[in-house]
């Protein structure tokens, strides 16, 4: 069954779209922003991902005849058909014309700041909402988890959560996002082919069990893969498995080959890894690495390392690919400005809530990031690209007040960059490359203070509103509540 992205949506997006069309509002220009409200995994940062997926989604966004036929078949709850013939005809020729700006994949991002901005006809912006939130929220969550795991590991991490992932789509995109977040490789061969990311793997317990004894299985595997032989030693008894691996390693050494490593997938991993290291070193196999796996996450890995285990690499599956301890990022997509036509001025749009965290920010927004002279990031400021202005009508630099305070040597960067123009993606090859995004992640993490990267009670990063925008929102809330 072929699945088309245009139907990867909630039904109410389509009912609203018909309403916009029939009420004459389909051409109303709108500005929406995606953000998230709280730090994932109780950490101090998130790593943006999913932008390459979003670019592909935009390029392929259309309704096929089969899609339209399906929508035509949907009944209205009160009788008749849910969608009108004129709306279905419109969808048959539908093409996106939106402009999309987003942070680059691998960028460190924080709550309550826009990471994607969508501008264009309100109906088009609305139709993109569900799929955009789905891919960017999920992949940002997985990339963040991967960054935390790799930070704890301090050694190469292989992602192999496909068999436990939430379906084929979740598994494929989780593998890519894990590499964006820092993983060295994935076991997912399909993801390797689709995204050009490294693949890796050893053998399963079934390989050992298929032979008459463990030593025979190890010898056969070493003959088959003499340049990348990693032996899984816990099928029966770990200590005996290590001894059998040492036997094979010494045989390989005599042939001018090298046993690359042993993998332990059960038991007290820290204790077993230290025992294995002692045995391998005593046998003269100091260059044989130890690979650990088995329901690992950043906290378990940190604990194993704190106990002094020397680990060459890690295999992390379920708790990475499934974001085991936090099922969703909680991304939101909110209307912040609209105008009747492309020539009209933008008008603020604001959602007020009894919950303070759900109060939105009006305007056409971007984020300005400030760096200390030593390269660490100092704070982010959300500002309206069309305001504030001075008496002469000139846009004021939002950081002008900081400069006046003589914070000399600071560097400033605007985060949202073009992702699509007039309904077509404009990302170049580097903007779609998972390995380039992984390099950006590593560079971005270097800009964070250590207090923001620690696992327990990290410092929060300052994200604020430009003063004029803050005052404008405050006044707008007061007016909408009838207290101004």
C-alpha cells in the first residue's frame, strides 16, 4: 500500500481547509511557528532534527486521485458526504506555495522559541501542521536522546533499535535522527541505504546456538569476517565465552589478523567488562575492544563508566529508538500573525490560556543567539522580524541595548534559515546530510556550558523576548482580556 504525505494529517485540518475555501479565507496570509514547551528527558537542551524529512514532505505534498476518491467517500455524521465536490476538485490540483524557515539540523534548541516558521496561505499552513509536527517533534526527541547517550558513552555508539521501534517508519527515521544526535552507526540497513549513514552489526545468539559448541561458532565467524570480527560471549556462560573468544583471538593473531572485540549483552555489565579486560590483557589481546549492550540508556552507561569499565563501544537499542522515558517532545504549532493579502500589513494573533505556559507569542518571529567571546552560547532572544522600529521607521537591532552595555566581543547569529520557498524545498545537499548534521551537533554541544549538559538538575538556558515584543504581547493580552 502506497502512503501519500498529504493524507498524513488529522481530519480537522481538512475540514478547516474546506471552511477556509468556502468562506473566502483560503488566500489569507498566515504565519505559524513550531516550538516545544519543556526540556526533553529533564535535560538542559534539545537537538533539532527532522528538517530534511520536512523538506521531502513539502516537495512531495499533493493529493493523488486515489486520495481524493477516499476523501469523497467519507460520510458526514449527519448524513451525506463530508467534503463538497468543489473542495475535492480544488484538492485535485492542489500545490503548496508556502515559505518555510527552520533551524539547521543538529542545532541546540530550547523551549519556547520557534524552530520552524511557516508562512503562506492559511489553508496551506494548516494542511502542513500535523505532518510537520510528527516528523520534527519525533526526530528532535530521538536526536536529543542520542546526544545524551553519546555524551555519557564517550565512545562510539551504535543504534540498533529497529526491532523494538514503533513501526517501520518510526524505526527508519529514528535511526537517522540517532546519527544526527551523535551515533556512529545504525544496524538499520534500510536507513543506511536511504540516508547514507554507516551501518554496523555482529552476530546474534542464534549463530552460536546453531553450532555444536561455542568455540566452533566463534572460529567459523572469524573465518567469515576476519577484518571485523566481534564475538558475542554471553550465549551460555560469559566467563567461558570470554575464554573461547581469547582462544580464537590468539589463533587470529597467529594468522596476522586481529579479534576486533567481544560483546556482552547480559548480566552485570560493569563487573563483566572489567573481568573481560583483565583476561584479554593477560592473554596479550590488549587491542581487542569490549562492546556492551542490553537495555542501555545514558544513565546506565554513565554508571558503568563510573565503575571503571573500559568500553570500546556501546550498542543502544530500545531506550534510544523508542525514547523510552519520554514518549513525545510535545511540539506545538501556533498561528502568530495574519494579513488579508501579501500587500497588507501583518496583524498580531495571540492565543490566551489560563495556563501561563500556553500563552503564545505574536508576530513574524525569528531567534537571535548570543555567544560569549569564548564561544559558549549566552542566551537566545525571540524577536519580530518586522519590529521594533525607531522613530525613523528603521528596524532596530534587537541586541542594540546589549551592545550599548559594552558586551564587546560577543557574536550574534540568527537561527531560522530558508528551508522552502514557494512550496519547494531549497535545502542543499549539506542541509539534508545526516553526517553533516552530526558534526553540527558535536560543535553545538561544545558551545554549551557543562552545567547545561549534566544529567542531573542541569542549568536552564535563558530564552527571552525582545523588549518591544514583550511589551506588545503584554498590551495585547490586556486588551483581549478587557483590562486595558
